[in-house]
C-alpha cells in the first residue's frame, strides 16, 4: 500500500479568485480530493466505510501557505496518514510548485457511526493501515480560542448545493461562508497566510448559520464562529491569519 499518496492538480478558472491565483476554497477542495483518493487506495474510502455503516468527518484543519500558485500552474499534493489515537485520525499534506514546498496542512479526522452520528474509536485502523513517522509537520491543528467580542455577523441558510455525500454541509462550504463574510475591500488588500477551522457539530439542510467575526492584531488576524439559529449551538470556529499585499 502507498503510505504517501501523490497527485498533481492543474489550476483552471474554476479554482482561482479575483487575483487570478488559487483561492482558499480551491486548495481545500484539492486537499479533500487527495485525502479521499488515498483513503480509497488504503481500503477505507467512502463506499468501504458506508458498507460498515460508518463515515469520515473532518474535525480540525490547519493550512499554512507561503505562496499561492496562479492560473495554469500545476501543483503537487503529497499526503500521508500520521497515526490513529482514540477517537482521532491524523493526516498531513504538503503542497509543492515546481518541486518546491509552498504550503502544508495538518488535519484531524473522526469516524462517525452512520446510525447514531456519534464518534467511534479509530485506533483499530493501526492494525490495517501503515502510518509513517518519516514525514511529519512541526504543527497540528489546535482548538481555536473564540473568547472574543464579535462585532460583525452574517447569516447563511444551508442549501441543496451545500450538502455532500454524508448528507451534511461539506467542509469547503464553511470556508465559502467565512470568505463571504469578509468585506471585498479586505480581499483586495490582503492574502491568506494561515487558515484554521474546528468543526464542532454537523450542519444539515435547512439550518441557518449565523457567522460572526472579528478582526484583531492590526487587521491581520480574523476570528470566526458559526452559531446555528435553531439551538444557538456553535457549529464551527475558524481563524485566518492574513498578510497585506
């Protein structure tokens, strides 16, 4: 079995933002695709898991980008499972352009029971999947501090197109809500250097999510949290570290 999975992705017009460079939603989609394809090879892809009445969910993610590739570039994504511990499975990524690393990402996953939607232990996978310690990043996705005042907010209703194979909102849609919350003038003057997100509850069709955000540290750090209107439960927390162009 391939411990390290490698896949190339060409950046086309559906992946770029207004600057003609790969955007946050585009790179998150590539990372999700690489993880899914590798899981298939390892025997724990979507169909295999559904047959066992279980499925993967992303719990935490941290992305660091040193450079954003542009339209027509071809990037390489390398990914590997790190280890499985209790309820958590860890996967890491490297993003390369012209054989040089331009980004890296650490993710934490959980397995949910298809009937109860509750987490179950994933460390049984240690007996089935070879992991590696030869390649490891020097950071992990941590819990995001949301003890801030959030002066701005915008509401989004979950639509049909937001739902993925597991009948909940796909993780890339949260990033879209986050980006849509930020004034366009800020997008024109800043670029994302780091993106972190914690998922704390599933979001379903028909939910309305109030995305609250605040800007700190001389407009460089943006903090977000999503609150479901129906029960006022926090469904995600996120952080962006931006750099002025």
